[in-house]
């Protein structure tokens, strides 16, 4: 299938082009989250996958653009890939339970093109449980997709610990993807790209 929206720039048409891998996300690149009247668009009460646009594949003037005849937002926030990639939250669940241990949440970066938006990507939750050293192998691990949310233990478990874990992750993402659009300029990004490169040497 092909994009049939004539008002969508042709470079955003997927046209069955390659789906890029996680290593293709470079640390200095950005994830854009569209917002309207100051609030993020499409940030569900039940957090599943976080929908974003990838700076590598979209021009700034088209960030709030949509396949409809109007923009779906009036502005955007963003985060650098490195900030999302380095995110981690550890919480200890001490109850006598099959999922007792240290619960670690991190992010998985996925390029997930849509017919009229090749720049579309998702931030998924990776959930690991450790009953020993965090340097060892997890006793449980899953990468939670949008379609798999209702089957994920972080969603199924009714214990207050899991409810809080979900709430904390959502709050972390809201804080993390909060850089203002006006800071998304060449001078600012050149500085951060240099800083990221120096940190990796």
C-alpha cells in the first residue's frame, strides 16, 4: 500500500522503504512529541508505546504536520536520543511474590513507519526483573509493545507496586521529553552533538 494523501510531502511517504534498526538512532538526534495548547498530543491515560517523530527523517517545518488537512498540534517538545537511550528506573519489590526483586525499566527505540509518515517511531518499555545482582541475568524480561500492553505484567498486576511503577514511568517520560521547541536550533544542537561525541571518546 502507498500513501494517497497528496498534501503529505513525498519524502514522508513510506513506499515500503527500509525499516531502520535501533543502532541507526544516533545520540545527537531528537524525538519530537507534538503538543497542542501546551499539552502533549496522544499521551494516553494508560501508557503503552510513546509515539514520536524522528529528526533523522523529517524536516522541522513538517513536525506538526499530519496527513489530514490541518496540523494536529501547534508546537512540539523533544528529547535527544541519548537521553531516552540512557533512561533507567530501578524499584525494589520486597513482597513474597513470584515477581519479587529489583524491577528495572528502560526504553527500546523502534522505527515504525506509517503509510504517510516514514519518520514515525515509538519508545517502548523494556521491563526486567532481577533477584540477584543487576549485573547478572534477569529472571524475567519483556519488551512491551502497544499491542502487547494488556498482557504485560506491569499492566496485569493489581498490586500497588505495579500501579506506582506505571505512574512513575509515565511521569519520567513527561519530564524527559520536555525540551522546548525554541531550543531546537542549529547552535544548540551543534553544542549537544559535540558534547555527546566528547563523552563517548
